[in-house]
């Protein structure tokens, strides 16, 4: 059996264009992502820093999508290190917690778009005319 967390030698690592997307969520929140074929890590309270450090060290992860509740428990110096390295790209996201609730990351996504495009885009329900 091969340990998927074992690091590959430098000469066999994937080029940046073929790096993986992986998700980090609270226990019980990963089923939909796994059904979609995304590698998902369920992290319980108190495990955030160790698991985040481990995932940042994986050279094959290109994008690490982290649920905001998990990300808020990661120590600030560890987040700063992730941002300064650039890879993997850490993307926070929020899951709806009630039926019909929109994802709580709407303001964050709007800020990212505003910064990238230089224009404020309002995110909301489609208006029928």
C-alpha cells in the first residue's frame, strides 16, 4: 500500500500546471466534495494548525480551498507563511449552514473580484426583467 502523503522525489514531482485542488472542511462537510472527485480533508477542532502545516508542505497541491471556520483557527504566522510562498494558493470559502442560505463568503469573493478587475461587481440573485 502506498502512503499518499509520502513526498515524491524532486525529479518526479508534477509541473505546476498539473497540481491538485484539495479541500479542507470540518468533519461531516466533505461528502459533496468527495462525490465530485475532489480530495477532501476533514479537520476537527484542535487539529487545524498541524493539518494545515502538513498540506502546505505537499508540493503537489496547487490550490487549497479551506472552509472559513477551519481557516480562522489556523495561527496567523502560518497563514502569513502560506501567502508569502504563493503555492499552494489558499482560497477561503464558506458553506451554507441552513437550507436556502447563501454561502457566507459573498463579501470576500466580491472583494477579490473588485481587486482583480478594479470594479465592484454586485453578487446576488438574478434579477428578471
